[in-house]
């Protein structure tokens, strides 16, 4: 954890010694009473935490908040629902890279059981966002929706974005060749690819189609590669 994050409701109560953050503080960072560490308030300010007391079953902390985190990047991802282990990686990496929103939709070629995973039903997905943001020394989490249809996901997209769908099969140009001068929405199909009707819908909504080169990438690798290209073209990294 490069930044230890807390919900607003947690800052006035001690951490239990079993909490992963307490374990990290005491065994990895080796903080003792009076020592400070980098802390953040989820979707709020960064600052310093200080260990006020270490008890048999809890760790008491006090905080001083200093500066707000910068805003998230104007970059949205629309993604066909992948297998849960892939979605976990994408959630973490997208939060670390500073995306503003991720919309996971039920694609025609998605496996229906993916939507029933405990990743989504238990709220586990949010913990992966927190992990990614903490890695990036940031407090802000992207907006996430899941279980939508593609038309529903597209209805949530902001206006004024470049809209680009990645496709290995029907793309006339490389993503890196597209001139970008405003915020971007990236669309990625599920692991089995877009259906014909989904391609038709995307084209009707103004999406350009682009590719990442001749190699076929894992979905999580494609997300990181595409977002990195876009951020570089927009001067965000």
C-alpha cells in the first residue's frame, strides 16, 4: 500500500489488529506509537495518519488532512463482462491508471454466469478499486456499473468524447494513429469478441473502430495498453 485509504466512517474508530491496514502498518511499515504514515480519505483528501495507541486487539489512529487528490482522467471504459478473475485485474489497474468510469455490460458473447459472481454480488469489486487507487497514491475511485446491457451502458456515456471501439477483426486503423484532442470513451468486447449486432450499434452511436496491432492480447493487457496509449496522446502521462 503506497497510500492507506479509509472510509469517512472509519477515521474516528480504531482499526482491529486483524484489519489488513493494521497488519500493514505494524508488520510491513513497522510503525510504532507516535509514528506517521501516508493516509487518504476515499474520494477525498490525502494527508498523514499517526499511530496514537497500539492495544491487544486494536490500533488507534489520528489524522491530519492536507491536500485533495487531483481529478480523475477524462477517460471512460465500456467493457463486455469478462470472467471474474480478469475483471478483478481490470478494476485494480483501471483505478491505478485514473479512469473516471468503467461500465461492464452483458455482451452477447459473455458467459452468463460471470454476472452471478460473488465479485459483483458481495461488493468485492469496490475493494479492488481501493487497492488500485492505493497503489497509485490516490484517493479517488472511478464510477463502476455492472450487469447492464450494451444500450444501457451506452446511455450513461458523457457527451463530447471521442468514442473508439477496439476490435481485432474489423478495424481499419491503429489506436495510436487516431488524433485525440478531447476526452475518450474506449469500448472493448468480451473475451470472445463483439457480435455483429453490437458492432452495428456501436457504429450507429458514432464509435470508430481501432486495433492495438497484430498480436491478440488478453483482455486485461489490452485495457492497460489502450489506456496507456490514450493517456499518452492526451498528455496525461
